[in-house]
């Protein structure tokens, strides 16, 4: 069975351009753009006190009360191919595969997998389906960081990256990728000292 990957590229955007994007009035128009709605998300990220998951490019989070995890399979934070896991059982298997499960096979798994809460923030998200297949999200956090993502789901990560790169290149009036584009997590750690809020529940 082939794996399904979430391929994404982060970008910066100017708030002044959102209306033009929303109404498809840019210098190079999109084939189609459908606004899927605005949502709010509450994310809590967990790790060991030594940040072992982050060192292995693995992130475990509780998003709106649901457990999720993602691991970086290729690329960087700005231009990445992730494998995603949803639900407690999948996360347990992933942690065991990484040798990070500190409980025995038949022991009850702790509610937070024995991890500590390291980051918590809320995000306002606008989601669009563009040109029939690209998901474009515009995120603004409660600590003042704004970042966008172009996402594509598929079983060929290289091909998905090529399609995203071509898409962004065609519409550079909106997608700003020059320089460093910070993820929400990296921006959070710039704003708040890493390690200052470790909480084990």
C-alpha cells in the first residue's frame, strides 16, 4: 500500500493583497478559487523536556481536542514533505518506532504519552481551494504571526513539490517566498524563550 504524503510550502503574504486574492483579481488570475471558510484552531504541542521529538523532526499536537502527529520525510520547515498520523494508536506506534516510548508494551499509555506541553496558541485560518487541487491557507496566530501554506496531497512527494513550485512561481504577486519564512512554531519560540513553559500533565 502506497503512502500518502502532505506536501506543503510556506509563504508570507501582504494583508493588503488578501482581497485581490479572495476575489481572484491578481495580476495573473487563478483558473479557479473557492473560499472554504474561516475557522479557529487551538493547538497544544507536546515533546520531551529535551525536545527529542523536535530534534527528530516529529511534532505531536492536540488540535481542537484531537491528537495528531506529523514527521518530516523530506525538505525543510519552509518546503516540506510530511507523513501525518491521526489518533492515539498511530502516535503510539510512531513513538515506539522512534524508540521514544518510555512505557512497556502492555502498560497503559499515559494520556499525553508521557510528554510535556511545550507550546500552546490559537490560530485564525482562512482556507481556499485553488485551481481545483491546491489547498491554500492563510493563518494568523494570537501572538501576532501570519504565515500561509500551499498544500498538495499525493503519493509522489517530488512531483507534488514540482507542481507547488510552478504554481507559486506563476502567482508571485501574492506568494512571497524570498528570505526566511517562519513556521508558527519557530515564530512562537522567537517570541517566547524555549523551555520556559514546559508542563507535564
